[in-house]
C-alpha cells in the first residue's frame, strides 16, 4: 500500500507490502500497520483509500487495486 | 492536470472559462500565509497523492458544473512554495453572480476536505511540521450540494 506525508515518515517508507489473509478488511489492514514499528502513532481510523475512494473499516480489501493510507488532508 | 509544479497563472485560468455570455467571474486565490499558530512561516512544501488528487479535482469540478450553471477552472500547486505564492486558484464563470459566488465557495471547501494534498511548513524559528487541520477543528462546507 501507499503511504504519504507524515505517515510515510512514521513508517520510513512510501510503499509497504503486508501479508493479509483472504477476506481481510480495511480495519485488519490498519491493525497490521499499527503493529509495525512506528505504527503506534497511526490513528485507529485513518483515511484509507481503495482505488482512490474513501473506504469504510468493514470493507473487504479487493485484489489488485491501489490501497493508500492518508494523513489528515491539508490542501487549499 | 489540476496539480501544478510551476507558479499558478490566474490569467490563464480565467481564459479557460471566461466567455462573452458569462457576465460573472468569481476567483478565489489561496496564498501562503506568513504565520500559523503563532509561529512565523518561512515557506512550505505541498505534496500530493497525485492520481487520486487529479481524480478528486475532476470530480469536484464536474459536480459544481452539474449543480450550478457555471464553468470552473481549478489548479493547486505542489512542491516548494514561498510566503505570498498562490497555493490554489478556483475560477468560476457564470451568466450571473449568485451561482458563481456559491459554486466558488463550494469548490474551494471541497478541495480542502476531499483532495489528498499535505502541507509541511518551515518556520522562521527553525522548526518544521505537517499541518493537521483536524487538530484544531476544521471548517465544514455549508454550501450545497
């Protein structure tokens, strides 16, 4: 998945690969991230984008689409 | 392309949407402020999730043009900006002023709340920090849709 801005700094990477079981949800992805080094600073419900759309925590992660975890937006 | 690495060009954006039948033109230009939270800002850097930001900007423009009888030109800077640089410009043209004002306000609030762009400020005291609008309570759009 892709990481940006402050979250890329937290994990020291702009792209991470995680092994999650089939049927894993957005919430499972966030839980796995929070267990990584640097992950404690991630909020419990960050903005997760699946194929450029905001995903709900219970959404099952589809295969082969772009995932991204986004810090609070600050454009404009 | 809505994200620009070069200086934003207000005249070029106006030219995208101004026509003789559109008698009202409303522009919003967001500039880099020299202070934030009591600290003097020296400059800042905008970064973006490029593909998603382009898609969101396109949707915002399309939604505004569906909701109001307007045409919208929109651009947002990324990269390193100095105090006083234009960070974002929205230009809205319409036959009359009311929809142009309403749509322009809605577009800029939608950009702030939906487009994945981040701002890292450099302060005159030497510090740096990511700006988090949710930390101090952000503005919520009040204009339709």
